[in-house]
C-alpha cells in the first residue's frame, strides 16, 4: 500500500503506542476518514497487539511533494 511511510514508537520502547505517516497513491480521491480506515484495515492484526495508533498523515505522493516544497519555502524565508 504505501509508497513511503514513517512509524515512530511513542511508547518509550515497549511497543504499545505508535505514530504513523503514510504516503500512498491509493489515497488518491479518498477523504481523510476513508484513508484512515484503509490504514486501520491494513494493520488489523497489528492493532490487536498495541495500545494506541495515531495516524498523523495520510497523503498522496503529490500532496507529500507539495508539503515538502512548502516546508522548503518556509525554511528559506
């Protein structure tokens, strides 16, 4: 599913809480709730073993590119 992703363990190392950012072409044309449902469905088995999952970003490759360009513009200003 993902083109790119980042998973951060926010539980202090015990593996009970994670924050994720996912870039996927499959999010194209989907609303935020639909994107989150896709992530939850893909991680269904893993979610049985953890306490919390925070989905920070679910974006398309084009949205990710635009965000990176905006961040670079802000950093240069």
